[in-house]
């Protein structure tokens, strides 16, 4: 891509919606987990510093231009990798830069992902100072055996401490938990779930161990993975009783504690992508930054941004994808919104497919919307595959 | 060559009893072939046959033999195919001879097919010379076998020859006995020409080569010959003998055996059993016994790689140049794509053809399980030939269904009689007779539906008798049976590809096994999918494919969206490759499994 790509992306944001979400990818991990297919590397000496400095360059490139257009940030999300691997000082500088270059809405949601082994008091106080509202902790399990099986580099106690400190520091805290692990039982899974609830998490992301192409276990998967069904089924029954509602396929939260940033993905909201391998979305186009660290360094040095690929989809594919994303959420497809954004014909087509091909028990219809019922969420892939083209 | 110095004979033997080895020794002994040039079993022309140790066809060969009486004789050895599938060809080969060597293994005794062929030879008036082979083996028991030949075949064994082809024992005796025991051919060399084709093959250079026995008259190149059954007229280009290579000669006259080349392009124009006559001076009637070989066992051949369809067609074209008894026509299958439905004389014929396509033409193919043709009369009197279940009219319109049946002779060690009888009963056999050939050997005769025989009878017989049983069969015609078409309904919709024909009493069991198999192979869908087997409107079996209850569920963040969509699209693509019946997606494996369905054990 040429140096104009960044400008082109900026121009895509110039629509009527003044708000945007920003995703920042921190591509470093202390070690690579065998099941993870996200882009991250173990940082070499000086690499983090160089990255942070170039990230600030990239922030300035977009922040100044978008602020000029009158755009403001409603949600900001630092994902990884392991964002807590950056030192509190680096965070200080990043936030300084952020607040200088971007405009923010009144109470922006700012989320940072953190891993138990690297999260410190220092991080928490810097983040508190800079208005971070949510911390999403990669707990995965509160069983030492399961953490070992997963190849995590922390134990359950470290995870508990991280949760506890984050809650005590006044953050809204989310915990990632996995199911379908080796030797995992419903009993051990329940201990993990109740453990994070007892420690005060107000949001849980539950997901099944799934081995995708770029991870180490893809070629040689462990043989003793457990069937995910009972865990998920149980969570759908247990968590609502504890005041946690399933507002999306893999997200449960207390009322008002949903992650607003993720809604931007599911509703095709505008997302600005910063950092290598990060994905953004604007003006109907999804785009991706340079996927390697050297590529990212080179691009930002050269042109101030690292936009590398844009995905332009024909209408039908784009609309169907939008329907699939909406059906991740418990709110589902709101007929009026969908029709006004994608056209009445497209709404009818989607509704027709659902009526025709999906058992009634899997859907929850109201006069104004359709969403997946809990049973539908359990077989969501099969339902979605009816919708894609 | 003077007629009275000619001897035309064949060798009747069970597989492995040593036919080819004896033939080799005869060639050596008569100097027809130098022992230096001798490959083992020279006469087997197909690699395949040599490899399997079974002989399908040998080329006819002429030997010169100076007998003890000082005269030189011409001995024509004409082969008989060693397998029951080729019963008609055997009968034509026998018709070309005046005598036969009946070769029996000194250890194993008389087997079912040997007996059938020996009887056929007796029926056709051939002189039969019993030979007991492999007497060199320590386990040989010639006295026992002699008694068996006398008791079972009913041949006088006073002059039996004890031989060991392997060690060259008894070969001279055999030659002498051929000269003294087998009558010279009769026939008038001056009469109008009648020459019987007992075999033919396609040669890339010469075109079709017919192997003939001249019964009356004389074959001379340069004249036009007429094939009496097909009516084709061709210039006679070359006649000759085999010793064992092609050797042209000036003429072949009554009593002689040789080959004829006359610019014929396909063997379909030169049927085995047809009579060649002279176009200018035709015989009044053809020789008796001609009939057109009719395929009785059918199966589908499909290329393994779909793109290889044209190669398969070419290969079949070429194969039928050489073997006109194979029929084939294009067919499509949901699971296998484009292929051919092929007809064969029997199971071995089918196996051999498949193997030849693979070896000689390099075509890799999938064969579906074999089936037969049914004949039906409808209530309004129409006659229907049903090749596949979809050819069956609705249940209410059928008056009668007839299926091909065979008369099956089984030679079984007495300890296995119970098991074999049970097997025959299970296969809807009708008991005809049982007699003791020896205290420990029994001959069972059953009438059996061909459809049951071709599924897995051989394999079951072999496994239940540890290979000690032998069998022979002949077609006895069509017989009415209570056969029904069982339909399979998937989610209430009939799925043609899974219909099958079976006896009403087996319908439940077979329906059960098909439905069970489908239940295993059809993946869970969003809806519960009922699977049913029915006869007409009556459902006899029902099972359900339970609905899907979970998928792999994962988080979805910004970067995943495109990847996840592509995964879903791929999933959908996979589903498109499946066959949709109603809203149910059925994977190819289900069709494949059905095409090769074997009866499950209960």
C-alpha cells in the first residue's frame, strides 16, 4: 500500500457518525501460548520502546486528522498480545500522546487487556490516573492443572491476585475463561467461574478452546480435549442466576457492564486500528495494518501509518456478514435499524432464511427484532452458515 | 495333414490342479517349444492370469507328435476357461474337440467345477481320459481319487494315467493315450464350409483373430467368408496355425484347428459359437449351439478421479474390442459422478475386467456392489425389465416379480455341511439334493437367487468352510419371488439413491441396516431428521438423526471477523458439495457406503 492509504482511511471516517472506537494492538507476549493464533512476539531488547514511539507517531497521524474532522473517541481498547507487558512509564507516555492528539467523548470506555504474570500495582495506578475504566484479565482457568495443560505462564494464585487488585483499584473487571480443556470437569470449571465472581469480576468472556490455523497446536492438537457442550450449557443456566446476562455468544455481564467497544465490531461501528495486525472498519470497508513488526516499523517510519490491506466486499456478502455479527448479540437484528442501514429487501432475505432454515426453538422473535435464543447460541455456527454467501 | 492323424483335445481341470503345467510339459515333450524358451506356463496369455494362478483362456496350440506306432500326429490343444462364469465358452471349446483330459489333483480330488465341465464333455460325446496329477506330493492319495472319479464322475478308471507334470512323469503316456484313445475328427473337406469360432481376440496389427475348428469344407485365403449369426461378410486374408506363435498356412480343412484373420474391427462381429461359411457356397445350416452371451451381473464402474471419465470410456471401448460379452452404458451417480453401468457374465468376469482396466489401461476405478436384472409383469399385463430400483413400478401396479436363479452345486467336507446349509438358507436357497461323494465329502445342490449369490456368497462360503468347499453353478432362468422395493425417506422425502430391492422377509432387516448406516453418516443438522425405510406407503423402520446441540463457540474481536466469515463460507461451501435432499445435507460418504453396503451382522 502507498502512503496514501492512511489518508484514504481517514477519508472513510468522514461520514455522518462523529464517534469512533479505537483498537490498539500491543504485539508482545512473555511467551507464546500454544493455542493462540493472535499476532504477538516475545520482544527483543529495545523493541518495545521503538514500538511505543512509532505507535505515538501513528496516533498523531490519525488523531490530528480525525480531530480536525470533528471525530471523537467513545471507546478505546488495548488488546494483544499482552498490553501489561509495557511498563507503567510507557503507558504514561502513550496516554499523554493519546489525550493530546485525539478528541474523546464525555465518558469514554477505555479497556486494557492484562495478564496475571505481568500486571503490577504500578500499571493499575497509571491506568487509573488516565481514566482507564475496564481491565480484561486473561485468567483462562483457576485450576493450576488446567493452566499447566494450556501452557500458561502464570498459576491460579497470580490470576486471583490480579483480579483482586484490579477490583480493589476500582476498575470494572472482566475475566476470560476457557472450556473444553484437557481433564477439565464441570466441577473444576464451576470453581473457576465462581472464583472470578467471588473476586468481584462484573464481566466474563467464556470461550471454547479452538485451534485455528496459526497456532502451534493446530498441527498437533492435544488429544484429551473435552467436549465443550456441558460447560457452555451450564454457564447459560448458572450465570443469569448470579445476575450475569448473556449479551453475546461468549460474553456475560452484570447489567450496564457490557463491553461497549466490542459492540462496535458486532454492529459494524467505526473502528480505527492502531498497531501491527490490527483491524479497523470505516465506511463499509474493513482494513488491516501491516502484520509483522518490521513491516509495521518500516511503514510508520515511512508514512506515519501502516495500513496494508483493505477488504471491499460486494453488497450481499457485506449485508449477510452484518446479520451474522448482529446475531452474536442478544439484542439481535432490530428490523427497523437493519432495514434503514441495509435496505428492506436485504432484511426480508435474512428473515426469510431464518424462518425457513432455523428451528423455532433456536430463535427469539419479538415484534421489532429477532435474536438467537440460548439454544440458538449453542448452535450459532450452523445458523450463521445458512446466512453467509 | 491327413484327417485321421489329427487329434483335437482339451484339458478339464479345477483351478490349481495343474492344467497349465501339464500343457507346458506337452509342448516341451513334443518339441513345440524349446525348454530353454519356456517361461512357466507359456500359454497363459494374460499377466493377470499368471499372477492369480488361474487360467481364463489359453491360446489353442498345435503340436506334432511322433507316436510309438511310428506315425506323426497333429495334436491340437484347445483350452477351456477354468471358471464357471464362462460356461458357454467352455461348451464351445468342448464342441471343437473329440476328447478331453480330465485332470484331477491327487490330493484334493474332484471339485465342483471339474465335475460340471466333465459332464458337459460327456454330454457332447467327448472321449474322456482321466489323469491324476501331482502324484509326487507326499499327501497324494491316488487310490482314493481314482475311486472318487469312478463314484462321482462315473468314469471308468482302468486306464487312468498317474502323472506329475512338475516332474515330467506320465507325459508320454498322456500323449500316447491322446493318439490311441481320442477319435480322429470326421467331416468332409469338400462339403460347403462350416467352421466354428470357439474364441476370438483383438490384435492391434491383425485386427480380430478368430480361433476356429473347421468342421466341414476348407478355409482358403482370398475368398469371402460369411459369419452366419451376424451376417457379416469379409475377405479371408490369412489362415494359420499356432505352434504356439502365429504361423500362416495355405489352408485349414475339415478337422483342423487354427486361426482366421479377415479384417474385422471388433470382436462383437465374430461371436464365439458362430459358424463361418463361404459366401459363394454357403452351408445350408449353421453348426448347432450358438447363442449370444448375455451379461447377468451388473455393476457401476466410476473413475476415482472424476476427470478420468474419458480415459475410462476409452479403456472400456478397448476392453470390449477383446471381450464382447461385456456391456456398458453411461450412468451417473450422486456420489460418484459420471461412470458406466457394466454387465458381465459373472463375478469373476467382473473382477477380471476391473483388474484388466487397471493394469492394461491404467485406469483407477471404483466399482459399486453388483446387482442383477429383474423382470416384472404389471397388473395391466406389461412386461418390465428392471435394472435398478427406480425401474420398479408402484407397489400396487405390480403383478409379479421374477428374478434370475441359479442351480448351485457345492462340494463340501461333511463337517461343514450344517454351516453351508445354513448359509444357503440365509441366502433364500431352496434345497434340491444332498449326496455323499465319499464318507467325508458331500455334494449339496441348491437353487439360489442370483442376487443373493453375487453379494458375498463366495466370501462367506470360504470363511465358513475354511476354503475347503468348491462350487459350480448354472443359470436356470427366472423365478417369481416376493420381492419388494424398499424406499428410504429422509425427512419425509424419498431418496432414490438409497432404494433397494430385496425379499419382503428381509426388508425389515435390510432397511434397518441401511437406516442405521445413514444415521451414522448424516451429520446432525439444526433440525431433527427422521430416517425411514418403507415398502410402498408402509413405513417399516424409523430412526432419527438427533438435532445438532452445539458448535465450537469462540470470541469474536475485530481481527476475527473476516477470518470467521471465511470459515463460515467454507463450511457452507462444504455443505454445497453435499447432496441436498429437502433441507437435509447428505455427505458423499453416505452414498458411497450404500453403494458398497454389506449386510451388517445382527
